[in-house]
C-alpha cells in the first residue's frame, strides 16, 4: 500500500517531497516529518501565490524545516525547487488555475526572490488524465482567450501536458511527470469526479539541510 509516490528522476538536493496517495493522512504526514512545521493554504482555484499561509493556490519558502502542503483530488499538484535546494514551492492547478496563469504567477514570484525559471526543477504529480477529463466548452473558451498554450484530446483537457507546456515555455530547466490518472486508479487516489467530494491527497515539499 503506497502512501507516498515520488519520481526517480526528480531529486533536487536539500529537498524532501512526495505525492501522497489516498493512504497518507495528516496524522501520518506529521509523523513522517516531526521536525517540520506544516504550511497549507485555503485553496480557492485562484492564481494567488503566497510566501505565508493564507488564501491562495501557490506557496513557496526559502526557510528550512517548513513543509508546504497542497491538497488535490483530480487537480494537478505541482512541486518546484531550484537546483541548489534554496527554494521550494507548491502549486494547486486545476483548469481554472492553469487557464488563469498560476504557473506564470508562481514563476514570477520565484524570480522576484532570485530564482529564475532556468534554475528550477519541477515535478508534476498525479491528476485526472486526458483519458477521463472531459470538460465543457467554457474551459476551451477560457484557454483560447488566455494567450497560454494548452492541449486537448477531443473534448478532454490534458492538464499535465498543458502545465508542462506552460513551464517549458517560460524556460524551466526540467519538468518531471508522474503519469497516473487519479480517476483511473481508485486504489491509490481520491477523485472528485469519481465522487470523492471531501477527501484530498496531500502533496508536500520542503527544504532540509544539505548533508
Ligand atoms: Zn483516466
């Protein structure tokens, strides 16, 4: 029973991270990282990116010992760190966030802190896949008007590829993907579309001392 999934190619130095499955709850997460404080957001499908807890959908830190947590069940969790383990960030990205530009907002916030995209490594976690994410015309309209790249397969939006296009288009060094659909894997994931209206997976990233 996997509690936490990671991507073998995404290992920034001085960083701890994971994509929690449905088998990782808050209590277990705290027990895995007893020396960390936890920071989370009141997520509202916005494009707001903050350095402290509050209402928004992106959070970043340059402090060690702070675990940034994003909650999802079909939306895409995006974890970011720089190549030297000096900054960590987490974004919550559904279609509204991506279409509104949460990725450019997040990258702008990190650039202002001294971390340009070319120094950043990114991991995309499990989300609803293009196999299952049929969306209405308003979603396509939103992307058409956004000026941002996007990818559909017929009537289905491809969230991870859309995020990847945004990240690479803005010059991020590496994007790693965990290509698992939350809707297709009820044993591992909650899925809003499948009926999990309240339960969320916990994805997290934080900075630790480099040994
Ligand atoms: Zn699927």
